[in-house]
């Protein structure tokens, strides 16, 4: 980023920060003077922990695709800007997985590694899409595991990792420091929460083991605060049931379980008009929610999540802030019109700070 532009972005962020936290304009002027000097001298500036922490929270608040934003202010922020080695990074990720899981009472958490620096190598890159994710393998008998992971699984194998070939092999953490060749690390089983999915009444998977991991930790997005790019900043909340039950386990190009669920429920799958897909979806989603509940792992159903989002919209309005949103993402994939979100227009303008997509490093 050009110095002038960085200065503009820093200004906008610091003004927002000082205003929202009711800090004095004298303090703001002092802080901006320091930042201006740092940018002039080095082409970059350094956030205080408080700025970093507030920036990460507001970035969540500004995430147009996320229905879970009511809790933006409760994000816990770990400052990992001091790491040097791949081992250090692994250690922070290990702690992140363990502490976010919190024995089932999931905590929204972000770990922030060093930002992008002008004219220098990138200290830390995380190659994984999520810290926890199942591998996918192409075999003679079709795909085993998560089809969404086929390519990355191949990459991990190229790096020397080997899975067991089950439908639920956790992929290794792939960490690259200082543009050296990446290193992979096996995840210790004891810190990874997984939930066996079982339907309360029916054997909907015909005896097969179906499970999912407890904590979705997105690790491939760039966090931008005041013009500074944190390209490695894995974050998590807890799952909304439909992400697993109506997408990961149901999508044709994912675990594709609807046909078997329908069969087990004794539904007629000859005609679309029997709504066998719909019935199966509902039962699969009940199974996901009840299984997480039984296991004591945090999860939210889509009706409750929508209600919470409505509270978020109200509190934001009271603060005089417009809630931006991406309608096609905010509506749940199950019974969307049964939530208020479906019936409202949302303005999909991008505010900063925010989390942004970035291309995968391994492609
Ligand atoms: N939809 C993604 C998945 O199923 C997770 C995205 C983040 N979700 C969340 N509840 N924070 O793995």
C-alpha cells in the first residue's frame, strides 16, 4: 500500500476508534502524529494492543456475510505479532484450538500474527482454509472424505503428509515462515473436539459413523485494520447448525448424505414432489443440533441465530450505525422465509476494518 493511502486508512480507523471509545481529541492528535512519523520513516506503523483488539472486533461487526455478529464485542484477541519460527506459530495455533474449544463452551477467538510489511518477506502464512478440516481423497470407489478438500489434501501429500484414508482424517496444519518451504504439523487428537452425529429416533446413516468437528476456525482470510494487512489471523465463532446439516453433510458436492437419510426414513425418492429432500434435511439438521447439545458443544439453530441478529440490528441502530449485510449469505439455507432476515433488504457495502478473501498460497 502506498504511504499516502496507508496514512488515509490509518486516519479513518483511528478517528473511528477514538470516537467510539470516547477518547479525547488531544489524545487522537498525539497518536496520529506518532503514526504519521512511523509511516514516513518505515512505510508502516504499529497498532497498540487496544487498537488491534478493537479493530479485529469491528472487522467482525462489519462482516456482511455473518449472521452471528451480535457477539462482536466479545471476541477474544490474542496478539501473536512476536512469533519467529514455524514452531512458535504451531504453538499459538495449538493454544487457539484448545482455548476456543474450551471443553465445549466455545469462545469466539482470533490469533493475530505479524502483518504484511513493505519490501520484506512475509513472516507467517497459514495454508489451511480452516485449522480443522477433513481431508478428501479420490479413490477407485469414488471420493472418500470431504470433496471440498481434494486439492489441498493432494498438496499436503506432496509435502509428505499421509492420511489414514478415513472420511474424517484431520488435515495437518501447514505453516510457512519467511517464504521458506512450508512445514506441516499433525494435530494432536486431544485438543480437537469432534461430535458424532446421531438422530434421536432413527438410524438415519444406516450404521455409518458421521461426525463433524466442533469449532470452525477460518484461517485463510486477511484482516485489514487501518491500512495494515494481517494476512494470518485465524478466527472462530461457534457453528450454526445449518452450516453442517444443510451444507457440509448435505450438499451434493460435499458429504451428500440426503439420499441415504431419505432411504433410512423410508421416504419415496422416486418423485421430487414427495419432498424427500426437505424431510431429510430437517431430520439431518435435528440430528446435528441434538448431537452437539448432547455432547455439550456450543451450537446455535438458525431461528435463534436470526433472532440474535435482529437484536444486533437494533443495538447497532441505537448506536447510530447502519448494519450492512449480504442477503444471500445471511439467510439460512433451511426455511429462510421463516426468519425476519428473508423479508428485509440489506445494503452490501463493505466497511473497514474487515476480513477479506485472499488467494490460497498453495495454488
Ligand atoms: N461454513 C463454514 C463451515 O461449515 C464455517 C464458516 C464460519 N462459521 C461460523 N459459524 N463462524 O465450516
